[in-house]
C-alpha cells in the first residue's frame, strides 16, 4: 500500500463560492487538500496529522456544529486555526467526520462537517479493565494507555488497600475528569469509539454482582499460571488489577470465589499503573489486534 502523500494547500486568486449545506456565506481562500492515496485518507477520516477533536453531540455531514468550550479554546488559542482549515471530528459513534473551520470569534468556533468516513475498527478482543483507583496522575496514565491499547470498558474500584477514597461529590468530579482523559486519548490514538468509564464502586460490590460471560482474570505475582497461557482464543475478558500493595487475602479469596482465575505476567512485581497496561498489551498481542 502506498503511503499517503503530504497534504498541500493550493492558493491563488481568491474565488468566492458557496459552501453546500453550510449556509449561504461565500468562502474565500478555502484550502484544497491534495493526497496521493485518497482511499487511505478517507479510511482514516483525513491525514493522520490533521487535528482530531471529540464532540459529544451527534454529527452529520452537510451541517454546521459549534465546538464545545475546551475544544474551541484549543482550536482558537493553541492551534490558531482559521476559517477553511481542515480538521477531523468524531462523536463516539465509530465514524470520523472530515470538517473545516467555518468561523472563529468571540471564544466560539463553528465548523462545517463535510463527510462521514469509517473510523478505525475496534479490536475483536473485548476487554473490561477492573482497575483499583490509584493516586492522581497514575490513574490518568492508566486510563490513557488502556484507551490506546483498545480497552472497551473501565470499571474503577475501591479496595481495602486503596489510598484514594472518594465520596459522592468527589466520585462525580473524578468520573468527569476520567472521561475527559479517555476522550483526549482517543483524539490522539485515532479511535472513534470511546471506552465506557463507569462510576467508581467498592470492590466488594463489584465482586458481589453477576459475573457475565467474560473470562475473569486476576493478576497476582505468585500465581502458578501465566497470562499468556490463558490468552489464546479469548473473545471477552474482565481483568482485575489491585491497588498499591495489592489485594488483601480476603479480597483475593472473594475474587476467586466469584470466578476469577489468578495469573501472573512474569517474575517481577509490577506497580498498579504498570500491571494493567502490560497485561492489555499481552492480551492484544495474543488475541486482539496487535497480532
């Protein structure tokens, strides 16, 4: 497959024209994108170097949309995009939307949506990461990298040895923050479907719930079986990662009684923010889309 040619702008004598489906205002100096392989460009929603932005509202071709506050500020103040500049939007539905800036002013940015194109395919391996909440940036890092590695669902849990404790208001604020972290990671890595981030719950409550159809795996450095030996042929996995200091003995016994199988990654003890990411990489390499 030939790589995409670099995007180039063609400028010349300003020629006003009408933008179909985006109002009646004439457009001047609109850039034309030249690509060597338009099929590859269309599959990715545009050149990979184009700005990708998540918009929570449903998008549709031949329409205009206003970017939400944080995205508008990024476009206007950081990237300094101008009317006519191209970008790619996605709304979490699995598609990308080729678009261009329609107007910038007064802290508001409007974009014209030109075309809907297929987004990147999701991994055939469906992984739910049951992650004990860690402190500050460690948890953010875990969510970011898990998103890049194709996790489908993230279920934060509070265990006996968790350093972080969240009341109702704190849990709500933290959930909104985590959702923003995941959306930003999708913008960067090219995913068009956002992993679901569930509200944090006590580990005991999670273990008391119905197990579902997923194969349940629990990482433990002293386990006899290996993760690699269990990965072949998996389609749906629920992966439980303990906090700093690990799960206590009672939690481990309860997890095993709830259908989890203890496995190890290797001879070394990994930090909580490392263990889940390493396990996801192994799973995707053996049963997902990193093969």
